[in-house]
C-alpha cells in the first residue's frame, strides 16, 4: 500500500487512512467505505461524508455559541 499522489503532492495521512479503511468490513463499517480494485484504493462513501459533516456542523455550532 502506498500513499496516493494527487498532482505530485503526497498527503501524509493517506497511508493511515487506507490502513483504517482496509479494515472497515471486518469492523462492520462496510457501508462507509468502497474499494476500487483498478486503483487499489479505498474511498469513503456519501454516507460517511454525511455523518462526518454532521459532526463538523455540531462542532461549529458549539464553537460559535461558546464565543458569547
């Protein structure tokens, strides 16, 4: 497994992300990750994106409220 290069720039977190995603099915999280055999790469699904955005939205809301 190697880090994915986009435009010649390596993301230092790609390798750990791919390692975690590779175990998604064993952890019962197969709905959150798709695997593409052609590129040998795991991708997060729209479901995972939606759930993560929910956490970020709540964090931003709390951070805003804590300013007052």
